[in-house]
C-alpha cells in the first residue's frame, strides 16, 4: 500500500531549503473549510505523476469561519502519494469536477519541522486513488457484430446477431472473458452465452414485438421501405474496458407462412447427413427451433433452423424443374460466425428423386 500524503502546499523554509520538511513530533492547528475545484487538466509529463492518465487538479480553499479569512488560499494542487498528480479515473469517480465544492481541512503546523501546511479533502477515498495510480491499464479489445443491420424483419422472427471479440492479449494465455449485454426497444432479447473469449461466439436473439399497424414509407435506403425501427444496443465489458455497437432492425408487416415447406426441405437432407456425416451428430431425432429470415424476398425463399449445436440455413428456388433446387448450410454455433458446410439437391421434383450432394459453402450466414 502506498503511504498517502494529502494536498500539500510546498513552501520555502527559512533555512533556504525548498520542498517537503521532515521531522517531528509535530502539532497542527485544524481549520475546516470548503475546497472549490478550479481546473482539471492533463498533467505536465515532467511532473510527479501517476502512470494512468494523470491530471492536475487545482482548487481554492475558503475557511468555514469568516473570522479566519486570512487563511483563505487560492490555486493549490490536489495530490496523492507524496505529491503525485492523481489518475483521471479516480478524479472522475470522486466527482472532482470544475466548480464543485468539497469539505476540506487545512492544517497549519504549530510545532515541529514537518510539512508546514496540509490540505485534506475529508470525503474522498485516498486509498482508491493510490490503488488506481499505478494500476495496469485494461487490455484493449475489439468487438464485432454480424450482421451490422437487418432491413427485412417481421414480428416474432428470431433475429440472431453473432458477436465476437478480439483481444490484444490473444494467444498469451492471459485472455479474459468479455461480458456481453444488450437492450432493444419493442423486442425481447436473449443472450447466449453472456461471456465470451476470443474464438467464441455470443448469439443475441432479438424477437420483435407487435407494435401495432406498420405502414412502410418509401425509402431508397431500404429495399422494402422504411418500417418501424428497432435499435439493438450491444455492450462488451472487460476489466473496465468497454466497446459498444448498435444494430438497426427494420420491422415490416408480414406473416410466417413458410415453416411447413421449409421443414419439408430441411428433412430431405437429414437422412443423408446422418448416413454420410455422422460426425455432425444430426439425425431424425435432432430437435430444431424454426425462424423465417428475409420474409419479403422473392424467387428464392430463406428459412433458419437452430438445434443445440447447429444453425441450418435452408433456401429453395421457386422455379419449375430442373431449376427447382434447394440448399442448406450448417454453422456450428458458439464458435463460428460463417458456415462450415454446404449441401444441395439440384431438383426437388426430379424423378427419380435426387440425393443431396456437397455444394459450395456460403461465405456468410443468412440474416
């Protein structure tokens, strides 16, 4: 623990030595008063500074007793730990802002050769200041969210946002988890998992609520018009470091009438996956949670299914044979942002029926 000194006025001693005087025993006369913060500015790099964003805090002192007005003083520095300029984080936490007033004790020496005058802010936490003075700066991290926006959503849709982080300490064995939180207007939110490290994926599921009638406005920036905007505010926190992101969802009128056919298309691939890719663990017993995606797109329909391990994107081409293909991709949840597998049935109505085959893996998920 650092030995704490308080706000000190350095004076010139009669012996001709400048600075702090050491000696005792000493006695002081205490004068209570109020300190008013005059300025908070970045400290001169040549000063005695904390390593964490040091600032010079200047204050004026006025005694409570008007009869000792001669003890009024101006423009002194608030310092900690033997005259050290304090860290900005502590100054901010203690509310030491320009113009604010704080109880302060002035102590004038009456016997001994210790520091002649000492100013103590009586309601601030000097221990916290000392701890923060040389505290290691939190490792910076970056946070990414996929997708950056969704311009076609409807009430009840599972809008799944994928969050990843990268840390400056990645690979050092000292990575610390980042806590993810999120809020949104007019929507229900679930976050899984709530803490992630580099290489892991957090899924934020946003389900738009019924907001009443929506009449989209024509808008060149939105392919289906501008509906009701849902703003998802995402925050990542790690040891004091913080990153934020905002994702806009464009809520439009519409219903999900694709689930039965999407389920039929999904199930055409299940026996093939169970027989040819048992390592995936996908069988007819696998349970899936359905959700429409891109509900207003034409020609090619899109749908999503989520099992405990996998996200499956299902697409089908609404055309006559032999152009009536259907495709799926698979993304392993919680550790991948992009799909790892792609499969296709070239024609749904082919006779005899076509078997699935591997297909080019999409570069990104459907949203």
